[in-house]
C-alpha cells in the first residue's frame, strides 16, 4: 500500500477518524496490509509500527498475489492511465475475468491474458474469490495474513442519466427490412501476400533502456503484446519509422519505440528515433574517455523549462507521442531518467512524463540557454555515423573517423558507398526503413547506405576524419493527360519524399518537401517554384483531388464533380470471429450493424454511378484463413487490418471508408469520425471526416463528438483519402437499439453518401 495524497496518510489507533493519530505514512512510502475493516486498512510500516489508514486515500498493490476480478457492465474500456480522457487500449465485456494488479478507490489496474495492462473504472468491476482465476502457481503473500479486499464496487452499476438530445430524424422513405445484398465482385478477389517470416538477426541484441510496452504494430496506440523492463535483452527482427521489432525473453514479438532501446552488434552500437539514427563503432578509447554519459552529480537532476512558449510533457520519449500538457517557462523539473535526447521528469505537481532535453536548462544556469551537447569521443580505430533530417524530405549524414582517411562518396543505383577502413571483418547490415533509408551496412571497406530511389548528393563539409553529406530527392519531370474525364498529372521523382496537397483559393498547391528540381519543368498554367527546403507547385483548379503513388513517383488526380466513376472501398469493421463491440443487454453486435449500414451505403453510392468495393459482404473476416494463419509473428487482428489496407492500396481506390459503431463508458454517446493527417492524403482525409460529421449528426440527432486526428491502423496505412466513422454507441440504452433500426440505418447511409458527394463537389468560386 502507498498513499495517493502528496501529504501522506495519518496512521490512527483504530479504523475511523475518531481514533487518535499515532503516526503517518508518507507519500511514496510502502506499507504491508494486515487486515481490512470496511474502508479502513490496518498496516505495518517498515519500522514495525502498526495502525489504521483510510482506504479512500490509498493505493493497494496485488502484484505479488494471484487476484482476479470480473466485469460487471456490458462493455468496459481499458485505458492507458486512470483518467477518462486517457487513450482506450481495448474493451472488456460482461463477466470477462482479468488479473487485478493494483487498486485505488476509483480505478483498478488489470492485466489481460494477452499481456495488455491498463486501468478500468472500479465501480464496474467485481472482485473474484481469492482462489479463482486461471490455473497458476500461487505466489506466497509477503505476510501470513489474508489478502485484503479492495473497496467494494456496487453489484449493479448506476444507470447513466438520459442526457442525449432528443432524436429528430427527418422524414425518410420507408426502408427495407434488410439492406440490399451486394452483387458478385463487390468483394474483389486479390492476391495479397502475407508478411514475410522474420528470423532474429544473428549476433544482434536489443537492450531495453526503460520500461515500456511491446506493441502489435509500430504505434503506441496498437495492442500491447508484452512489457519489457530496463536491462532486459531482446533479439532484433526488423526496424521501421524509428521503431524496432524484437522478440522478448518470453517469446513475444512486437514493436518498441527506438528511443527506449539500444541495438548492439559486436562493437557496433545503434541508437534510433523517428528522425535520427546514430551508429558508434567502439574502438580502444583512452582511459579518460567514456562512451556513455557520466552519472548525474548532486543537484544536476533539477532543471527548468527554458522555452518561452512552453514545453510539451509527453507520454513516451517521442515527438509523435500524446502530449500530457504544456509546461510553462520556468517550470521546475526533477529528472528521473534519460533516453537519447529525452528526460523523464516529475513536475512540481507530481505529474510524470518525458520532455526534450534541448528545451531545458539546469537550475541556476545564468545563461538562460541549454548547454551544447558534448562532442562524441572517437578513438583512432573507432568511428561514428549519424543520419538526421535538417528539414522534411532531406537527409544529412555525418561521418566522424577520428582522423582515419575517408574516400570519395559514391551514389549509384540507390546505394551510397563511403570508403574507409572500418575494422569490421565482415558485412554487418542493420535495417532502418527510416527517412528513405532501407538499411545501413558496415563492411570491411566502408559504410554502405541503401536508399529508396536515387536522390541528389551534395558534400557539405569534407575534412580529415570528418565528412558531412546532404541527400535530397529530385523532381525530374511532369506530364499531364486526360483519363476518363479526370485530369491526371504525373510527377517523376528520384529519391524518397511524401508530397502534400492542399486547396488554396483558385489553386491546388502541392509541396515536395526537401526536393530540388532535377530538370526544368515548364507546363502551361502551372507555376513551379524551387525554394530553400523543397519544391512548390500551384495548379489552377477548384475541383476535388487526391495523390497516388506510381513506380516513377506520384500522380495527382483532379476529379470532375459527382460520384460517377469514383472507386470507393467500404470497410464494414470486424466480422467473423471478431464481433467487435457487443451489447448483450440490448442485443446489438457491432459486426452485424456495421455490415448492414455498409450495404445500404454501397447501394446508394452505386445508384449514383460510383464503382463500389467492400472488404466483406458477409459475416466473415475479409482475409482468408490461410492469410490469417500465415505468420505466427503477427496477431490475427493485425493481419486482418493489414489485409484491409492492402486491398485499398492494391485497388488504388479514390476513397476508403471504414464503418464502425462505438462502445464506451456508461453515459458515452454520439458520433465521431477519425482520420490520420500525416498520410499521403491527410488533408483530404481531414475534409472527409469533417463532412461526415456535418451530415451524420443532424441526420441522426446524435451528439457531435468531432472529427479527430488519430493513428488507427486502417487510416494510417491507406494511401487514399480515408476515414473511420463510429456512428453511435451500441451499449447506450438510447443509441444501441436504434443502430438496428432499418429507418435509422437508411438515414445514416444517406448522410454518409451526401458527405462523399460534397467531397467531390467543386469549391465555391
């Protein structure tokens, strides 16, 4: 047990506030529970003193015991932190049993069979008898007493107040009792190759720097498959986008953020983040040199925020991680840990998270500026190499060899070769899949960097023992044509960058980050400008548009108004053995209402001339069983989502829409639509999500929960404009029954189609 309140807990002679105070339990101090009486615990301190403390200010750990609990409500969210605003990791259903790890008066920390850990509202949980739960070797309690019972939750959760706005559906045509069936060919028969089987790279290990989750995909919002702790050693499988894929000591395979691990390959040490990679080849360092930072001295763990605009406190050490809040300039921070360029800190209010070191200064630093990072120490037979992104789309490579001569760099057929004696007896490749770099290879004759495409190479600095290179993609050509009434502009690219397209007045503006012009581009009516950090293009048009990939680079499709000829993929969420959210009380199964609504949307779109595909048209998963069973490295749910997005990308559809229904905490209601802004068509996805919200909520009379930027797998990995809509809550006593009503489904389908029509309409001018 530990106190929740920062002032600690009074230790009393008996179980009540009327008893005398005989001592105190300080915040952070642990005590052993001896027994429980009502909401009071009798405890023993480390000093041997005993007394009673109030349970409503206590935090009780069950880590050393086999305690289980069951869900006492229809659907219950498991959240990353004990906060109703925290991200939802997964959902539990009525009577589902989980292991209890820790309890507070309002929240319980639990662990699922698949290793997922999170927090659930205590009021909707029931404690199982101490002897129940999965068969396991019981652990011996730290004391000979009976384990305490957490604060009792009511047997029946309270019914939420009926606060939703009144339903005011517009007059709708009589809807059929069943949605129209999909014709043959609606679900395309595609050859989708399963992920390649992976084997651990020989001789390569991954050392964990800080406790973190291991996730089913390279994203902290993906399902957690395991937890690893500082000092554990893993086996490397792959890397992508600043994440490493590894096998844990428990045989679980998944993704870990690169800033939380370090990769060792003999004397080669790799550090990885989303936009940076550092390789250090350890040589025979002088006795005075140290390859790792020295331990913090007394007082050096205190810092303050230096940036006048404040500093984001993040959930994990990543610029992509969720912000827990903005810390003001001057905020005092206690440094608890470091990871790369990040500090794990505790704020003055006790909040814990990660901040970028560069925006903090030591307490009492008169300069008001953060100290410069120390230069790496390099011995005569060691070297360091680093990749960074000075601006979007560009790569800077810095090689330091400690005085060893470096030959002329050569870039040919996507491989950059920098000759110098590395001291390695054989080639040692490390996957990166980062910033246009597939992998780095250290072989006896030099450093080899395998690139995506053939960017332009420039030498920024060349000195004995030091080489700085800049790699930038090149836009080498532009052609345009008319295809089935659509204007198509094709861009030839050398090297890797992701263009960004947006509407601006009478123009469509396309930015090619980091790019240079590899050849003059002159096309009537189109303005092309090369600036310091990329190429910008203005194309006169008020019409809707989307970017697509090609073997030569990218192409832009400018659409005529209307739905005729548009290729649209509808994705009814879940299916088969994955029922999604289920409300047993109300008799609603998400996979069924998702499919019924999607079939209605399909029929309306097809009637307006669209070419409509569906990921599934029956109660089944889209992917065949052979695909779902093809890779033991991948969870079935992950493979299922990969198959859905592979369909969209193979078909090169014009739009992707995943249709879902929600479930949440009692009282949760409304409609929300998700998109991912960082994708190839992120801006168009944002517009699609906003239009869906604008049409659906008034049509259904639901609360508008907003268009939200998030990283769902299907929206993050689909290249076409993509959105995922959560139409209503199946476990809400008002919204749940309406999700099965044919008239409500028809009204929702018509609203979705109106939103898609608006996406393809010309902008007012």
